[in-house]
C-alpha cells in the first residue's frame, strides 16, 4: 500500500498507456477490495470543515456551485479526464473562494488523499458504481449522480459497499430534499386525493440527431483511455464525448436512465412502493437514422399489484399542445400534479383545488449529504433508496431490449424465470482489472 501511495504523481497526470492503465486499475482495485484501505484512508471523523472532491466537471460544476453554498465545506479537488475542464473548474473555485483546489485527471489520486472526506461523482453513468465502490473502500463518503449505476447488478454492489464500509452514499435525485416535493409527498401520504391507484410520468424534449460518428484523432486535452475507465475498449469517434454516450448501450441507459429516473423516483416515493410485479416497455428510434441505439419514443409500464406507474418519453418531439406536467398521481378522490417547483391538487371532477409553490434548489440535497457526514443526519436518498428507483429504469430497458414483459420478484426486485437474454442484461462486461468488487 505504501508503494501504491508513493507512485509518481506525474504518471497519473499524463496520458496513460493501455497497459499501465489496466495494471494500476487492477492493483488499486485489489488493495481497496481487500478491506485494508479504510484503516489507512479514513473519513470516519472529518474535521469541522468537510473536504470534498468533485469528479466529472460537466454536471459536476453544479456540484461545485452547490457545495460552495453549504457552510463549512471546502472544495479540496476537482477531477476530470479533460484538462480544459479541470483548468476551468480550478479557476472557478479560486475566484469564488480565494483557495485553489487540486486539479486532478485520474480520480484514483483522490482515493489516495487521506484529507479528502467525500467524493462527489458526476462522471458518466458507467463510472458511477465502480467509482463509488472504490471510494467507499478508500474510506470516502460519496455523493453520486443519478442514475448511480449502469446496470442492475451494479446497484446491488453499491449498496453492499456502503454497508460493508459504513459509508454515507447519497444518490443525486435531488428532489428528495426539496421542501416543495417533501410537502407534496406528505400531502399524498395523508390522503389528500384519497387512496392512490396510479402515477403517470412524462418527459418531452426536442433533441436533434447525433449523426454518424467519424473516426478522428482524440483531442489533445482528453485522456480517452481514462474516460472509458471500466468499460471495454471502443474506438474514439467524434460524436461520443462528452454527451452522446447516453444513447449507446455500451456506455449509457438512454432517456429512461437519463431523465426517467427523476419522475420514476417521485412516483415510487409518492405511491410508497418498492418493486413491481411486471414490467413492459415499447417504443423505438423513430425520428432519426443515426448512431443512437436507444429509443427516442418510449412507453414503460410498471405493475405493482395494487397500483401502477407509466413513463411516457418523447425525446425528439415536445408535444407542446398537450402541455404535460412532470408527473401526476391519481387517487380515488382526485389527482395531484407536479411541475417545476409547484404542485396542483384537483378534485375527482377535475376542478382545481389549489396550487402550492416552493424552493427547487439543489443545495438542499448537498447540504443533507454534508449533514449526514458531520452529524449523522439521515440521508434523503440513501443509495439503497435511490437504486430501488434506478432499478425501474434498468428493468424498463431490459424489457425494451428483449421485447418481452418481465416477471419480477416483488419482494426483492430480481427477475423471475429470466430468459437468457434478460439475464445477460442484468450485468455487463468490464475492462480487465475494473470489475467492481465488494
């Protein structure tokens, strides 16, 4: 371990060769998975100031901005595989605080630093679980963006890692901490619209075509080998980084995992359900003929026995005349719709009863995470809670990709009598040395 921690820092900052990348990943993963790391790199008793490192500096810049608004938090380091993003983030923190965080390309350097209490992960989905598991093993608390996992198996491993290492792991479905949504859920659970029967979720957008990717040289500022991280090697093309990986199954989970997680989490929270009995999903890539593999139009349905959920996504057509809310709950006595930072209650005849508005700031969720570290406050979206919602996304994608209706164990969330094709999509292949271990 001492040898590992004394490795030449320049090695991590420079472009890694494939061989060195795989070897260092395997060595670090083996040591951290052994259970030795937490005793040496402990975040059990953080100082009054919680020192946070942010990984992934696209969405991660929102993490930086939020943490800067939470008292007694220091942005100790910023990390990205793109040097331009690192430089911009360092400048932002320096200008706002007068302090200069470390600028890091390889997140494993963050694991080595015993002064860092927590890692906030906003890298692509395929990094979420491997980085979270390694961070827990290194004694770090973790804030991880939604959806938190690339596949269902990773969700199981993340929960196991948090339990084994006794780490606080918060998933970034931030509405769990927003006062207006908490208030809406309290009203639902108190029966404001009677016994609940169903929740309909919508996502409408106007995404354009991603085109056909061309093989071009990797930009000088980007460490593409490190960007791929845990995923098996694929050639670089010009329409992949930094966003369109979402629409390729090798890296992303389509719109269900990208935006569906937000409404599905609220639907599950409001209905008070965990795992469905049956899942179906229909749709396709209807709008463009390009490199996108995931559907742009989708209808996923979830049967919980006594109630149900649907998620209706239209990525490339906004359906503006319909003016959908974010989601609606239907009860025997009326309905409750949530949109933006407000909710509206309707009676059983469709007459508006009232509308309530409130704060929709992300800062509440980051503050809750910091309070858990400092005070032991209960997390509003502890990783097991978050991954129950994410599982709905994974199940919907499995149903779509196999064109089958899934039978699910409603007590555990596992597949009942899965076909070979269904079972194969429960997990994935990894780059040698990167398979997550707990």
